[in-house]
């Protein structure tokens, strides 16, 4: 089913593209050395990509569009703990039980205490209702 590209769709598309790029990025080798002083400047994509990803994740949580759940569930396994935390918090904004298994997996398996604590708090609030 094709969906018109609205703000949620655009954010999902960008996040999916970043996830794929992260999975297919070639590892650095010893041959990746600086050749000139101009190369000491950071790659702006590498510098701003984490902030853009984190802002997109937070916005998807704010929008609470069910189409975003899939990409947010993918991002709870991201290498960056801040991205995982924001994905957990974004999933916590959805008022649906379908995100509960993903949050439970985070609680059981995430290596970062802040991410696990966020999942725990969200799950605890859901059981009180």
C-alpha cells in the first residue's frame, strides 16, 4: 500500500535511509589517512546526522502516527544510546499495546541504564492503567 508523503512519511523515509547507510558503511582502514589539511574539517553529514536523526525520532513520537512505529522499533536497536533512548520515549507516546513487546525487549536486553529505565517507566505506567 502506497502512502502519500506527508511529514511523517518524509521523516520515516529519511530515518530508513540513515539506517540502511549505517548498515552498509565501509569500516575505516589504515589507508584512510589525512592527505591534506583541508581534510581535517569534519564531514558535515557525519557531524549533523546524529542530531537530525534524534530530532526526527522525537518528532515522530510527538506526531504519534502509527506508520512510524516500525521505524521506531528498528531504532531501539541503534548503536547510539541517545537514539535508542529517544526511540523508546517516542514509542512510549503511542497509546497502543502493540509497542509493549518492543519496550519489554529493551527492558530485558539494552546495555544502557537510561534506556532501560525509560522503558521500565513507560511499561510501569501502562500496567497501572
